[in-house]
C-alpha cells in the first residue's frame, strides 16, 4: 500500500514522503494512529494544503519533546524482582513495568508507545532502554533489575552480582545434611579406622 507520511518514521521516511508499506502495517498501525494517509490524489491535495500546519505542529511537538528529554535522559529506575539462582527472572520485565516505575519516580510524560523494548527483560542486570519521546527525539534510560535494593546499589556501581554470588557459593559451601545418606553411614565418623587407612 502506498501512503503519505504525516510524521518521521524510523526506517521509512520523513513528513510528506510517499512510501510503500505492507497493507497490514498501514491498516493496523500507521492509518489508525494518524501517522499516515493513503496515497491518492484527494489525500495528496489535502496534505499539500495542510503541509505547513502539519510541519509546524511537528516542530512544536519536537521542541516539547527536547525539553522533556532533559528530565528523562540517563534516568535510572530500579525494579525489584524474584529470580532463580542463575539470575533468570520468574516472569519478565515488560514495557508497562518500565512506564509504571518512571511514573512512580515523577516522570509522567512517558507513555507505553514511547518505550522501545526489543524483547522483554528476563534476567537480572542493568539494561539500556531507548525512549522515543518524539519520532526525532530519543533518549536512553537505565533499567536496573535486582533482587533487593542492596543488590541494585551494587549493580549500579558496576558489580556483577551473579558472578559474586557464585564465588561466595563455592567458597562458603557447607553441607549440613545429606538427605540421600543411607542409615548407618554416619557410624564411620565415630571410628577412626577409615581415616587412618586413608592417611596410610
């Protein structure tokens, strides 16, 4: 389907460009969200008649987004989640979780459509996430996913919490109780004969 873009869209074009896209993309996303018009003679005339206004509105929105970007750029949010010992989350961190955390921090001008998360976050760690406040204004925030505020603070300082955890586990590992021990095996601890045999 041929369409006329009403705003700049990454990898497609700028305002006023006539581009060809898949029908589903146009029908389900671009047209309902008023990001484009179907390319026909009537719409071309409407676009040309309103081009100055469309470009002025876009410039105003871009200026607002640039002002807002100062508050958002470089923001770090902390999300506390439960995870396995290997650092895999039970569940995942989605766009909604990031937006809710930003709103809780007082950054209310970010909506779900602005957060560019290529895939859900499924492990502990610090992740850079892109926030597109406007088609021409994008900033980066840090999402710190940890099991506790203390771990989040360590991760913020650049400590790999999972690597540290495994080192501690290996060095301080003691087995108090063996559930698989056969009855009677403990008796060997009371006699010193096996130990003596090992020494010899």
